[in-house]
C-alpha cells in the first residue's frame, strides 16, 4: 500500500504516492526535473514529508517528549 507524501522544492509542493520516503523523493526529483529542465536537481535538494500513512492522515507534532 502506498503512502502519501508532499515533496517540496524551490517554494513549490507536489503530492507523491510511494511505499517509502526514498521512493517518494526519487519520484519528486523526476517531476521537478521536468518542471525545471535546464537545472540539474539533486535528490538532497528535495524534501519529502509523510502525510498519509496506511490510508489515514498522519499529523506531525512539534511537541518535545519529556
């Protein structure tokens, strides 16, 4: 089952569905490479964040556990 990720690059976001964060990042790099064909986009320049896990929304918390 694929998980939902949001990929961020250069102020833009793109929704990606993949099994792992690495797969999502690779797909996002391919997408952004078509959006910016004259730039060589490196994988470390694209940030991916998990949003849907096993069909349910995944919420990130900024709370620091005690």
